[in-house]
C-alpha cells in the first residue's frame, strides 16, 4: 500500500543499501536539525496483549537499526522511546504527555488497543503532535471527529470484518445458521455489530442461533463449546485473538467442533504459529491486512522476503501482523519526513509542516501501496483465505486467497461504518476478485 518511499528518500540524498529492509533518507541539508529523531512508541510490553506488542517492538528495533546504518532519516539517526500500554489508558495518557513535554519526541506511534488510540488521538490535537495510529482497529476515531495530527497507517475494523464476510458469502454461500463467540469487551462487541450489519444486508435471513461473549481473558470455553455442539450452527464467527483464540481453537478441536461447523476467524494470523497443526484445514482466516508469510504476489518480493527472513533469523519465529503494521508505520514516517523536508526546500519541518505532509500521503510497504485519505485513515488491502497446510510452514496458512482492494471494503469518508454496511447490496459479491494460489 505505500509508494514513493524510494523516490522521496532519493530527494533526501541517501540511497538505500541493498540489505536495507526499508528505505532510509539521506542528508537534507536543513538548518536547525535535531541531533536525533525521537520517536515515541506505545505498545503492549506486559499483559496478555504483549503477544502482539513485544513482536512489534522487536520489528521496530530491527528496522530502526537498518535505517540508522543507511544514514538515518534526513541524515538524522532515529531513537525510539517505548511506552507500555499494559498499565491502562490513564497511565498511557500521562506517558504521552511525558514523551512530548519531557522527551521532546518529534512523532508518536500509538497504539495496539483501540481504547489507547481513542485516548491518545485527542491528545494529538491538543499537543499538536503528529501521531501515527499503527495498529488499533476501532472505526470510531475518524468517523466521530476530525483529527488533523492523527493518521492511521493501516486498515481498521470495518474492512477487517467485511472482507472475511464477503469471502464466506462467495465461497460457502449456502449457510443458514450462525453463532458468534467473541470476547466481552469493546472489540468483541463492536466487531459483531459490524458483521451483523453487513450480513443482514448481504444475506438476509441468516438465523443467529447464539451470541456468546465469554469474559475477557477466559481460559475455559467448555460451556460455549457444549452449546455449539448442541446447536450445530453452519458457521461460527470469532474475532477473538491471542491466547484466548489459541485456547478456544484447541478446546474446540479436541471436541471436534471444527469438524461440524465452519469457523470464520478474522484475526487468526497472529495465533497460527502457536496453534501449529491444532488449527484444522478449511476454515476462513484473516490477517488484518495483506501481509501473509505466503503472500501470493507481494509488491516487492525481495524486500518482503528480506524482512521476513531477517526477523525470523533474529527471533526464531515468523513476523506476525503487528510486526508488519509496525513496518508500515515506519515506512510512512520515512515518506512523511521526506515529503515535509522536500516541501521546505531541504529545511527541517516543524510540527504543523510535518502533519501537513501526511495528509494524502502514499507510501510503499513490501506487499502493496497504502494511501492515507483526507480524513487520516489508511487504505490497506485485505487477504482472506482457507486454512491449509503446506510443506513450507509447520502451521496453517491460507490457500485460495482473495486480495480485497482497500477501497472496496472501507467505509467512504464522512460515513459511519454500521450505517454504510446496512446499505450494501448482495450484488456486491460480483465484485469479489478471483482467488489466487499461494
């Protein structure tokens, strides 16, 4: 989804080395440059969500090292300042202020939790600090207000839910009953509302046999599985993630629930390495974007493979989607600074000039091109497929993949997602692209 990074970097006067994972800027020759480019990054370093947050930090460290070896951004070395989201939003708000007022960061990456993003985005307005929303999925941020200093460098909940729904309707259209097992907090409730609105519009008459919301951080799903075995729904939706998804799938697989119902798992990618062979074949899986390790046609195959291999060599595991989202935010930061420096004739941008550079920015990721709309929302393609096994990976990966164009599955600017989903027509299914072999 990005583009123009290499061209922008060239304008800064530095060429990316052949081993670089992301392109880096060179010397812009501007006055009053800082001695280092300070980047504040909020991510989960403790608690259940650290299974997402720690890999993302690892990816950031890897990429910043590459950037600095290639000359930095605008000739300035990058220095990250990490903040743990684990203690909660009150803590995070205080840390955001500290990063700006005490550490003097030039830009902030926030956050994994939708609650964190909802808390930080108004602070970007108040403190006039460019903030890249690098992973959170809530659709509310840009649908409920304008935020001139905030930009999301990846997709969000609506396309991440709509794409798996369209895939299910296209590939397994005859289902009549459905149940949901989602975590009982904002993401679980909101994602079900999005799915229900889209499903009712695109396939009226599906009977919802159960809406189950086990408490957050549950470790025993025996009650829910017993009920599903009795009800025998054609489809079971779960947008659960992390350890809870792993536990749910393992317990459901042991009792053969996945042999009786088709599961739709929009956030499954990050858990598949942990599940290994416990994730059966033939279920609909998503990745919150288009960055599967077996991507059928990445925009820059060499760059994509270099990132995957470098991360795997250092950490003995494949990068998961938060790693790719972090890489996208870093690529956007490079392109944004390049654009701002160019607009200033080589000078170093102030906060307003930097924010202006991100509006409408297009930049390259290893897999595609991302554009930041006028409202700040990034347009990221979505890959969905059926879980399968190959000789290449010791865990499930998708086959019969469909790449959904971002514009097709994203709510138009100025509209609210639930309202827009209710207007969809079944003939939308004719627009679904053909599957691609992985």
